[in-house]
C-alpha cells in the first residue's frame, strides 16, 4: 500500500515540484497552503506523513504543528525551513510536536531518501502504548536539555505521545511515541552520549541533517561537514570523540578519509564508523576494518536506534 503525504507550502511551484517528485516514487500526495493545512488534514482519510514549510513564520509554524499533532498524534510531522534554526528554536518545534527538521530543498531528489527513512522508521520501530504498558519492551527518551536517557512510564503515554520529566535537570518535554528508543540501556551507555562530539561527514544535505538531528537528540554534540577535505580541516583544529562518515564522498573517498584520520590522530586514533548504501557486501566491511582500520560499519538504510547504539558501543569499547 502506497504512503500518503500531505505537503503544506505557500509556494505553489515548490509544492508542485515536490508532489511530482514524490508521486514518481509511488507516494500519494496532497498539497495545501499553510492556512488550509489543518482543514485538509482534518478530512483526510489517512496520512502517513506531513511535510510543512515554516520559512519566515517559525512561531506560527510551531502553532500549526501543535494543532496538527493534537489532531493526528501518530502522524510524523517534518518541518522545512530556509534558515538555520538555533537549538532553542528546534526545541520549541519538538515541544510543539515536530518529528524532524530539514532545510528547504534546493535539490529536490535528495528529499526522497530522508522521507523514505522517516516512513520506514515509523513502520518498523514505532512502539504502541499497549506494548509499552504490557512490558513487551522497555522504552526511553533522550532529554534534549542534558542528554540523559530517561525511562518512560506507560502512564506517560497518551494519544501517541509521551510527557517526560527528566530526573536530572527537571526539564519537561513531549515526544511522539515513535521517537522513543526501543529497549533499555546500561547506565554506562546512557551516559556515553552526554556531550561527546561526533563529526558527521555526509555529502547529501538531507541525510546529513537527518543523522545530525538523531545524534543531537541522543545527547551528542555534532559537527557536520559535506566532504572529506572539510573533515580534515576540522580535525586540524579540534578532536572529535568519533567520526561517522559516508563512503561515496566528493574528492576524498570515505576509505581514504578513514586512513588519513587514523594517521593524523595517532597514537590515539579517533574512532571511525563508516556508513554506506552502496558497499553492502561483507567483503567491503572486512576490508574497511582490516585495511583501513574502521571501528565499525553501518549499511543504509538503518534504524535510528541502530545508529545510536552502534556509536555508543564503539565509544564504550574504546573507553575500557
């Protein structure tokens, strides 16, 4: 069954371009102006995702987002904006019910991978209130203020959202059920993501933003760059706790970048986790670790909890 996406944007040419692109990928798409979005969502028989532009009116956009989330608590809402948002602005968006942020697209095809990953995550990893309440699996939320992994009580999950109070900093925040982390983590792992710096090297803007948001919500500090040369320039002035790099990069290939990172940060080389949607065979994974000294390997597409878990495992292993 095809997925149903609502695109809310006042620039009709952008809406039409997104509609044609997404429909070519097999999605069903409805477009609406910002003032019409709530009314269109109210009569829609089914929505799998809402993509809404908030450029130029972020505060009003958060209000619209909150109204949509109250009406459709289990539907992911992705906000587009043409400006770089501060952490405080993003926090307002998340509190209003947003499930993610992406830059307003300049290269439209890049948006397909991002939305496909969001929809796949919703289908395969979204917990239900009943499952949490029955204790089938534990769930946690990462506090956006201090990075602590907070256990979520079944009583806190209502209408597809959890209200969470952080016991460490007393920060109160809301989170959609599908964004809760499946399973529980040991205390050492829960602390591992607090403030550690991850350098993300990814040339696709939307995927770079998506991964950065995931890691920031897990409590990491993130520096994101589009290619290997920028990564090496960053290493010349700062030392990250871990580098997460794609392999197909412009200029320096991810394999060569890993080798240079190891050489430049010796004798205590910075750990490197590779990610790829192309080099999927075991042969490449073995070569990455034996020849280029990669610390681990992720094949795209991956689940958000797998990404965070892999990074935590590498950091914990190297800290022993």
